[in-house]
C-alpha cells in the first residue's frame, strides 16, 4: 500500500501543529488504541541529524497530531526538508503512515 504524501510548511520561530488522520483500506478512520507515534524532520532523508515532532494520538478518530514549539522550529534548517510519521502497535508492528516534504521558511520578525 502506498504511503500518503502530504507536504507541509513551517515558519521558523513559530509554533507548529497539524493533524493527520490514519485510515483503513476502506477509508474509515483507523482505531489507534494501543499505538504510539513517532515523527522526525531531516534536511535529507539519509541525514544523521534530525528534529523530533511531539506526537499525540486521538485513538477513536485515528488522528495523530504532530507539533513543535517555537524554540524548536527556530533551529530547523531553512528550505526543503523531509518528514514521516511512523506508528507502532502494542505488539511491535511498525508502519509508516505519512511522509512528505517540509518547506521551512525564515521568519523576519522573530
């Protein structure tokens, strides 16, 4: 199954938050009870340096919220970056559910 690609934008030195809904093959929201989520951003997919998003899960709606505070977005590298979101089930099954690019833009007033 192909992983959905959603491209996002982050303004440096500002708070960032976005919701992603994980769906079953029949397009219903996946119940994420017992799952954990991880999401990272890197300048290049193979880069050894990364920054982590804070991930919150609303199990019943299949929603994963990824967020990053202003002090964390301030340290991101301006330009095109890459991210993905990975979920892990209670029995250890690891699945990539979203991926895409992140356009990090400078904030003049910060």
